[in-house]
């Protein structure tokens, strides 16, 4: 893995974030906060990004390439859409990683270090409110992605059960 330093909240970096579909609803001030928690991470084909069972604090936005998600060494999904979020479940439920994630070809991600919340330290009431607005928007994005994935999983489950019933007959 090649990793940048934490990103600066300059105009160029904010404009790059605005091009990521999952971040289009963020205000400039919130994108600046996200940048201060973020690094660019590049992975080679087959390289491990997330290890099942671990507790790392990173969540990711896919910037280019593809990823494979495996649980108990069984591939359960592939993601190749720019802006797609992965690694968010650990951030939402605070449990160990539920699956491993591998680069499928050269892959570049925006990694957000959720343990670096101190980098968003605030003093005034307005700043605390702005931080809460930022976190609520981030959780809304998580919820949207998880809803999409749950619907796809439901469709796969219905198809598998239908196929199983056909095989039983």
C-alpha cells in the first residue's frame, strides 16, 4: 500500500471530493473536515485492504479500480463504482470487521480515519453543532448505501430460495 499524509483542506482537494457521488451533498466546510481525516491509499492487485475480524477505524470511498469482499474466504461481492463506500459497518456498529476486502487490480481509495476525531476538535457551540451536522450527513450516506446493498441482498436471497425450490421438485 502506498499512503499519502493526511490531506489538506485546500480548494483543489475539496473540488476533487465534490466529484465523488457519495459526497455530493456535503457542504464545503464539511468536505474540509473530511479531508483532515483522510488519506489517499493505493493498493496493488490482490492486496488486503480490510482484514475480517480486526478493529481498524478506517472507512473508504472507492476512487478507482475494484474491490472483492470475502467472508470466510468466500467471495460475497465486488464493488467497482467510483464513490462507493466500504468499511462503514464497523464504524456504525463498533464490532470487528465482518469481512475481508481485497484490491481487484490497481485500486485507489480515499481512506477516512474515524479514530482521528480529535482532528475535528471544537470549542464553540456553533463548531460543535457543525461537527454534529457533519456526522449526521456521513451517517445518512452510510444508511443510503446500506439500504441499496440490503435490497440487492434480498433479491439474491429470493432468487436462491426460488432456485432451491425448483431443485427440490
